[in-house]
C-alpha cells in the first residue's frame, strides 16, 4: 500500500473534498501528505540560532494543533487551497517562536540578505545557498564547498527579492505555478518567468565554479 505522498492527484483531490465536507480526519491525512513540503519551508526560514532549541517537527506539530482549532472557520470561508492555508498557519507558528526566543534581535548584517519581505520569517540567501548546494561534504571538499557557497550566495544577492522567493517556493517548498503565484500575488506567467530566469542565472554561476557544474 502506497504512502500518502504516493497518492495520485485524484486521491489528493478526494482528500480535499472530504475535508471541505467537514471530515476532520481528512485534515490529518492531508497534513501528512504535505508534511515534507511544510518541513522544507520551516527549515529554510528558521533562524540558525533556533536550530539548537527547536526541531522542524515541533513547529509542525504545534501548527497542526492550531489548524485543527481553525478548521471550522476555514471551512466556513475556504478561499485558499488547503496547502496554502496550512502554510500560513505553519508560518505564523514559526513567527511566534522567533519572537518568543529571539525577541527583536535581527539577523547579522553582511551577506545575510532576506529572500523576500512578507509575513513569514525572513529566510537568508545563506540558507538558500546552503540548500542549493546540498549537505554532502567531506574534509577534502570542505574548503571547495565554502568557496562555492560564498559565490552562490553572492549570486543570490544580485537577484530581485521576489525572484529569490519564487526560487524558494518552487524549488524547495515545491509549490506549483498556481500556488506560488497566489502566495506572491502575481500572475502564473510572471512567476514562471521569474523562476526560470533565476534558475538560469544560478546555473551559470555554478557552471563557472571550480569543480564544474552541479545540477540544481
């Protein structure tokens, strides 16, 4: 028997129909289906200073409790797709935890440029660059990776903030064209153009790095 992540679009649509008909059990099943995508959002946007205190799973669990409490209100006026509704609650929970643990302390200056300014905690280009390069390192590769990370981060810093955010939404949160466009309040066509333009620029940077090109 396949997992929830293996479900076909039809099966996902069936879960959404069940949720909108008032089936509360469908909420948990849909949340499990979207868990990996929501976790990516948390991991990208969590301040590094919180990682020793909080795990992404804790954030998601607390957000789920809030979702369950908000379900009736959502069903009464379900304008957003369930994934985007869940994403808003996860973002709010993460914001609350940032304020609780960090107060008004801001990120360090320098290359720590935020992806985009919206209601969610700011994700820095350092976090996005690290995710783009992946976590595979060995002692002999550490220096090379550090250089690649810096150059990629510098390339990200040259992008428009909305382009960085489109890259994060599409490449890491795995939102589709329509979902990313709705989050950003732009057309699907504009979002798609920005996404592919950002990817093209970053691939060019990677191709010029010592050691050659790595797929992103």
